[in-house]
């Protein structure tokens, strides 16, 4: 039986240092029936030269040069239209796909015709120290992702594979209004139209460096995430207001925007409203939702900046589930409360104290 064609969509901008390694990681996949749609978005370095040179030695590479700098969202939508495959696999020009990634993602979608989107676990590595890898896991099942996506993206974008029908028939599209969180917005719309999943295996190595969007535009991301939260509010019947979105964002980030018990009460009430909606009209794995909310509650209290007095409020909540917390969770809670540590956005702080 013939293998379905896979189109690997790779936008490229000023990635001369990484693009050859990234392209080779796709060319060397165990799955062979693929094309690579490489779009050079007016790079100012040698990116275009490298792409065209590699295309000369492998006919599976199709190179397109934008006449003007369209940036990521417009380039992605242009690329989707250029893809010929039944499946579209995303790939960033600075990451590395492990050899069986495409094979295993195709196998999953072939075995699960009710799913249109699949990604996988991944490991991050600093560009200057490639051997130092950190494992990142996301929920596996659609029912867990339905809860997880309420607060954050559970799909690794550069590792994802999507049926082309999701764009042609379901109307999914990357949208400019969700700048720098366009992938999270897409998954959040998709979860109400189809099924998503993750493969519980590392199939991508994700390069971390200072020029990435996540390092440069955190404030814009935070504001546009609120627009994504509106997607969930509309589907779940939650009235939208500026105050509600502020509370929603505080719960999602586990960082209260106000240091007061009154504000914690509002956060708790919002979380309780999600459980009531789940009880009345189930939309996800209820047990997973409760477990996830209990973690958010612990971290909300840890980041409350109100000192040790918040511990009594923490334990009085129905979201306090003692066995759900690791010793590390509890240690971080007590350290942050004892010293009233303010939440910081630095990468190291997130790793140590998140």
C-alpha cells in the first residue's frame, strides 16, 4: 500500500547557522514519501543560498522566496496553500526532528481517523550547549488536552502534524490577531472541532536561543493570550469582561495580578465555575481538570506575595489536594511564601520556582 504524501512546512528567516542541520533531519527521516516546502521570508543572511543549494541535491525540497517580508503568520498560511500532501508537518528551521518523527506521526493519524492533529514530547537544548537537554511533556489524550488548553498550549508547534482537511474543511487558519500565540489560538479553536493528541515519545529537539519570539515578546504574548481565552469563554458560555479576562489570565499563569485574599477568592470562584460547567455539560476529562486546577491553586497561593498567612487560605479551598503535590511543589510554596518572592519572567526562575 502506498504511503500518503507528507508536506513538511518550514518558514525560514535568517537561519543560516541552523537551517542545513534542520533540513537534513527531515531528509533523513525513515518516512520517505515527503516534500519540504521551505519558504525564505526575505532573509538577510545566506539562508536562501543554503536552501537553493540543498534543493539542487534533493528534489523533495521546494524553495519559495517571498518578495517581501511577510513574517510568520502570513508565511504559514501561504505555505499551507502550497502543500500538496494529505498531511502537513510543521518544522522550524532551527530545530531537529528525530529520524522516526514523521513515520510515527503518520502512523498515529492513519490509526486514528477521528484525530486531525498530533504532536509529541520534545526536549529543549540551549544553542550553545546542544548536549544539555530538558524533557518537556504534554497531555497525551484529547480529553486531557481539552482541559489543558484552557490555560496553555499543549501542542508543540514545530513538532505537529495536521491533516490538510483541518484547513480546507474545518476552516482552521493562523490569524494575525493572535500574534505570537497564533499556534495556541489554532489548537484552542481546533479542540472544539476535532480531536488532538500527543505521542508520548520525544521526537523533536527544540533549540532555545535569545532571538526566539518567546524570549523577545513576552508582554505581547501575555496580552494576546487573553484573546485566546475568549475563544474558550465563548464555547463554554462564560460571560466575557475585562475583569474576567484578568482573573482568567492570573489563573492560567498561576500569578495573581493583585496581592489580596479578595483577589484569590475571585480566582477560586472562576475555577469553581469551570467545574460547574464540566458537571453540567462535560467538555473534558473531569478528573484531569480537577487535578490541574489543584496545581494552579497551589501556585497561585505561592505567587500571592502575601507571606505565610496565605497557607491557611490555601488549605481551606476544595482545590487543595495534598497528595497531588510533590515534595518539590511544597518546598517551593514554603520558600516563596516565607520570603514573599515576587514572580519573575526569567527562564531560570521559571525552571526553579514554577
